[in-house]
C-alpha cells in the first residue's frame, strides 16, 4: 500500500468543555481469541451513541494499551456504560482478555489543541 | 535480558475520586532531536510535584502517542502546568516535536480497577 492512500493520523480534537473522557488503560492476556471481533463490534456500537465524540487508541508493542473515549455529556456516557452488548463484552474481557486494567471517567474542565502549520508541497508520489 | 528481571507492566491504579487526569494525545514529527532527553527530564521533574500520582504512556509504532498523567488535585496539576522548565519544553514541542496534539484536563468522577487473580507458579527459570 502506498503512503498517500493512508489518511494521516490525527488525535481526537480538543472540544469545548465541558465533555467527558473515559480513560481505559489495560494489559492484555496472551490468549486473545475473539478479542478482535468483539472490539470491532464495540467500535461500531459506540458510534451509534448520540453524543459520542470519538476515540483515541495506542498500544506499546506487547505492553500497555490506552483507549480514551470522548462523550458530550454524562447521558451519552451512561448510554454506553449500560449498553447490554458492551456489558457482556466487559464480562468476557475480565474472564479472558485482560490481565489488569484501570478505568477513569472524568469531566473535562480545560482543553487545548495544536496543529502544525502545513508547508505547501507538490503532489504525493509513489 | 531474562524475563524475570523485568517488572510486569501494570497500569496506574484507579484511585478514589476525585482526582485529576491530564490526557495528552500527540502525533510527533519526523525530527525528534532532543526529545528523549527532554522527556526524561520532564519525567523526573513531575515526580517531585506533591500530589502527582503517576503516568501511563502508550504509542502505536510510528503513530499516535497517548500520555495520561494523574494528579491528586487541581493544585498539583497547576504546579506542573506552570513549572518553568515544563513551559519551555512545551514551547519547544510546538516548534519541533509535534505535528498535532490535544490536551484534555479532567476531574475524575468514577474509577474502577481490575487485576486478574494469579495462578500460583513455580520459580521463574531462564
């Protein structure tokens, strides 16, 4: 795949507070059977929640994974929290996929974003 | 290096709310000259802040990096925010190291932790 067909990675923007973040930090087990499918399903489901603002994800190879979900208000977050499929996935996560995790649900009081000014370039090649 | 000399990766724990999280999501530039030294210095500095609770970090290879700092209260966070060396590092980050970033500062209202029960094992070998 050539580089120019890949959208550039950009973090979820800094919205105008207040909004909510759910910070999920996890170390996974060695047996990840079924994790990929469930994770994809969860990503699809959460997008249908009114007030869902986006998600950032990063994982150190073989190590800690951090997921940050962004929600407009407590109602949006509650709808995701109590979603039945999400609940079932959490139970399976505890039983199979996670060695340890922490969840921090927090109300954003201040936010700030930065994007580097672009230097004009010729058309991509390759 | 043998495995048993490496401490297991564990996320920062879920403290009793309220406390603060600072979520910093960033995409770095190609030229990272000086970043490593500055980052190490910042990690040393923040540990001296009374009320600093810990930090989680993950980066997708070549992509998004997420840093989450945890602080006991707004005063601890403010002390870090206004630290002169930290301010200087932020300016250099905008000038050199970051393509884009978002910062979300939030007060934790709910937290939850999970650690898998350990199966007893024999002594490590290797």
